[in-house]
């Protein structure tokens, strides 16, 4: 799982703007960062860092929970994982 996290972070911080999709999806659903953070079980500051792409390795489980809450597929955030 750690290797997947490293690959995801490298790809997201490189060419992909997957984190921007989180903000867009959150706004469409009318949620605040604090709302998403509470549902995921993390602080709103931590979620804010994830959404801005400032968190180096948020972890696959956390990202999966965020995607589910925002009604996104992981492939929406990580298109490079789909072959």
C-alpha cells in the first residue's frame, strides 16, 4: 500500500491536477471542507492541505473515503491508475 501511495503522490504532484477535482466536487455538493473532514475523520486543516495538494502522502484509505463522500471514483482523482 505504501508504494501505491508514493506513486499516487508523485503523479498528482507532477502532471495531474486530481486534487483540484476534490474542491470542485465538494462545492457541487454544497459541502464545506470541515464537513468533508468530519465525515472522513480528519481535521479540517488536514483536509485543506489534501485539497490544495500540500499533503505529501495522505494515504490511500483516506483518499478513498474522501472520494466516496464526494461521489467520485478513484479513477477521477488518479486517472493514471486506470489501464
